[in-house]
């Protein structure tokens, strides 16, 4: 909403930049949630940060996910115009990828972690459904394969960084 080149995607004229959830970035160490797995590996989660972009009752967040669907439509239109099939995926949060392993290993998960892993799949389902309706577009669901691989491998850096490492992108 604050960038002129995105002005065509202002889906809710009542929203402003200030409507976005207020969460510190980078997350402070007080928001780090470490997890030690039974195989001796460990990582740090920051669910408060990622939950901010997955809140179900926040108008700005819902609008942001709707904008993603509009951007996908635009990308698909450009790809079709160039005669190229568009392929989309949604990279899940580190928390969602490790949620089954956390549960299986009986690791205590804080409330914001549990809220995130229950709300994020709903947004992924809605956005992927919108993408699947685009003519000629392809959607590759990576959530389940990443969750399965995360049972035995670290797909994300073992620190608070939420971007997959090479092994995560490989999946």
C-alpha cells in the first residue's frame, strides 16, 4: 500500500500502511523459540513474526493474501501472453514445515506457534485454489513433501532465519 508500483493492487481502499500488524523486524531474541530435536539437531522458530502475516481476523492480512492471488493472476496472464506455462508454489513457514515433527517428538509449542500452524494452511488452501483456477497455470504443493523431509533433515537454517536452505529448496 505504500509503494507506487503496487498501487493497482489496493483491493481495500479503507486500508492504509498503518493497518498492517505491528510486529518488530527483525524479531528480537525474546521472540525466539528454540527447539531441540531427538536426533541432536536444533533450530529456532519465530512464530510471532510469521503469525503476523497469517492472522485470520486481520483485514490487512486477508487483503494481503487476496493481493497475492491478484499478482498470480497477473503473472499467469503475462506468461500466457508469452506462450509460457506459469508454475506456482507457496513456500510454507518454517513452523508449518516442522509442526508434525514438533508434535511427534512431544516438544512444547507456544500459543503463537500453534495458532500459526492452524491458520497458515487455510490461507495456503485459499491461495492455491485461486491459482489452480487460472487457465493454464500449474500449482505445485510442497507442504506435505517438506513436512515429510523435515522429519529427518534440517530444511531451514538452524537459527531464527525463516528461509529454507538448499536442502529445503531441493524438496
